[in-house]
């Protein structure tokens, strides 16, 4: 009698919570796996975009400095660029304090016809079309000669849009948003499934270590289980910052929580100078010289090139390093083109930009320099592996179950045949 009472306790299976969580974890993972894999891999690839773009620049990034030579003005260099590459339109340039660094121009191919000009003002999300193809060109700042170019800009633009919207516009953005929410649920569900029923030496070893000397199925399970746990907190953090960018309601809530304003563009125009055709704008050189003085640590300056003469505010970034979407030890400012003074926006408008950039830096790993990038890259690789290892766990169990079912059927068939022979 005692054995009958104690045996059920020994054979007690998973709790109802773990069974429900396990079912959700499996089917949500199978439904969203390919999308999550695409989003995490593209996001991981974007982490080192600045280093790869610099590498692609090669020797064109540097020049031999002629004796007693003087750098050409940005206006002269832009004119030289237009003459040598007439099928492209520049939209910003980078200049450097180092005398041997080349002048870099970001540009896009022009629309094939004038009637497409209006369409070009609203770039499509698919990485091609009226907006043209992005590229960086490197010019000798002393002669204006184009030294080389790289379309790595275009590559990472496409990668970023795969990550954000699968190159499918608003529909793709919705799909990525839903997949991100599912991934967040998967991470929480994974923690519930990982949590041992009892903590002892055996469960601690299983939960925190990958067992050596095991077959590939057990090894794959350990990779999914153990690495999934170690990457949990940063993965949750990266997912939340991504959701903040994906959903306006979360963006606005974040802005309001930290002292920003949801839509600053409604009030910025009040503080910007009015266009006056009789006034002359300062030269690009004036802006560059002034910003190098006001930001002493700056080694690089990026200036946007206004598309219209009526534009009265220039965006100027002065920093130690300026990447595709990163700023190291510096600042981005909106400057009056007539006076060179920074626009005195309200505090909440300035906070909007700070919060927006900070959230992006936290999402991509720019928060901690090279350490932050390496850390985020590793987490991205682990997150990219989770849909794969999870699928292999399911596939292995499915085949194992099918094999057992087949063996049982064979045994039953064999017994029927033996019984038939005895009857005969």
C-alpha cells in the first residue's frame, strides 16, 4: 500500500504552468522563427557597420599632402565631385582635422527623369527606387580628384531596413513588430521552462553548464538552454528598445517619461529663422572652422547639404568620430545658416533628440564603445541561434517519437503474426 501512495509522487510530471508555457514556447517559436532569425541576424550584422565601411574605404581614406598645399573649400570639392560623378547627388559630407584625411561625400544616384523628382522627395523603404543607391566617395582635399568609392553605405542601409521592416514597408514593419513581441514572450517563457523544480548540485550543473561528451541532440539542447539563460537580460533589453522604436505609442511614452516631447517638429519652426533672399548664408568653411573651435575634441565634422535654398537651418555634427549612425565624444547641432549660431530650441525639444539617440545607442550597442559593440554582437549571435537550436530540439523529439511509434507498431504486428501461426 505504501508503494502505491509513493509511486505517483515519484512519477509526477511537469506542472500545468510549465506544460502551457512549453506548448506556447514551441508553437510561437515555430510560427515566428524565420522572422526572428532574419531580424536578429540583420541587426547583428549592423553592429559593426562603421568599422566595415571604413575598411571598405581602403587607401582612399588617406592622401599624400603636397608641400605648402592648401585644402580646397567644401564648395569647390562638391563642384569637383559633381563634375566627375554627374549622375549622383550629394546630401552630406565629412571633413577631418587630420591633414592627410580625404574628403568624404555621401550621395545617391539621381532619378532617371525630372518627373520623378517629386517621388524622390519621399524615399521608398525597399532599398531601391526613386531615392537612388547610396555610396561614399573619397576626394583628395587638395586637388578635388575622386580617389575611390564604396557602396557599403547602400549595403547597410538595406540591412537596416531588413531589420526594421523586411524591405516590405508598413506591412513589414508590422510583421517585425509582432515577431518582436513574440520573441519577448519567448524569452520570458524560456526562463520559466529553464527554471529547475528543485535546486541541487545536479540541477545547477544542468542549468548553467554544457555537458561534455554528449551526443549532438543533448549538446544542441544544452546550447539552447544554457546560452538562452545567459543572454536573457540583455536580449530582453535589446528587444524592449527595439519595440520602443517600432511602436509610436511606446516612443511617445518613453519621451514623456524622460522629459522629452513626442512630436518636436510642431514647435521647432517657431524658433528657426525665416528665409530671406537678401541675406547671404555663411560658407561651409565658416561652419567648419567655428565648430572645430567650439568642440576642441572634435576630429571630424559632418554637414548636411540643404536640398533647397529656402532651408535656413543646417545640421552640423562635430565629434571625435562620426559613423553611419553613431557619434563618439561630440554633439549634433542645428545651426542658423545666416549667423552660425545654434538654434535655441526649448529643453523638451533637445531632450527628444537625446532620448532618441540614447535609445538607438542602447539597442545597437554603441553605449559602451568597442566593448558595447562586441557584447551586443555576441548577444545577437546567441539570439540568432535560438530559433535554430529550438527547431532542432523539436525536430529531434518528433523524429524520436515517430521512431518509437514505428517500433511499437512493428512489435504489435510481429505478435499478431505469431498468434496467427499458433492458431493455424
